[in-house]
């Protein structure tokens, strides 16, 4: 029998549980410039990112879970751009005071990447697809 879950066609939205909603909103709205899609409550805001929705929320159903330790990433998000835009985004992050985990780097697996963190410590990546280099031995930062 075929799994009913084969009917899934896309991830509709991603939710980041925010420790500090005000800091996270400033980062995603002011630093990354994501357009606010809607604010359903002070504890839930949504941004349009391409064809997807990224939500920031205060935990409700998971409110009793042990929080991720400060300085630990709960997730990684990768935002796709064109190759020249990786460097432009990196420069803008630095101008905005965001610490880069690595400078823009051409990876052997065919991506140009820059990694950084949001105020809650989540790992963020801006990347572009480039041609893979068989002689390079760079490895992706994330696990």
C-alpha cells in the first residue's frame, strides 16, 4: 500500500520558535528586509520569502519543551540567490553588524555560500548554485 504522505507536494511554511520576538523581528525585517506578510498576533508573524512563508512564533504547543541552549542552532535555513548576490548579501550583513561565520566561499559541491546566525543562534546561509570544482575540498559548514 502506498503511503498517504506521498500526497505531500511542498513545504508550505516554516516556523522558527523565537526566544526574543522583538530581536528576531528586527533581524528578519530590518537586516534581511523580508516583507511582512501578516501578523496574526504579537506571538506570530509571517514573512513572504519567494513562494514560501517564514513564520516567527512564540512556542505554544511546545511551550513545555526544554529550550535549545543559547548559542546552539535549532535549525538551518538556506536562502537561494544569484552568484553575485552572495557577495552583496555578505557585504550588507557586515554593514548591518552581523558577524559572518565564514566569508563568501566557493564550495566543491557547486555552491557559493556565506553563513551567519540570527539573534536566536539559528544557522542561516545565503547561497548560489555555481559549477562544481572537482579539485576543491571545501565542505559544507552545516551538519
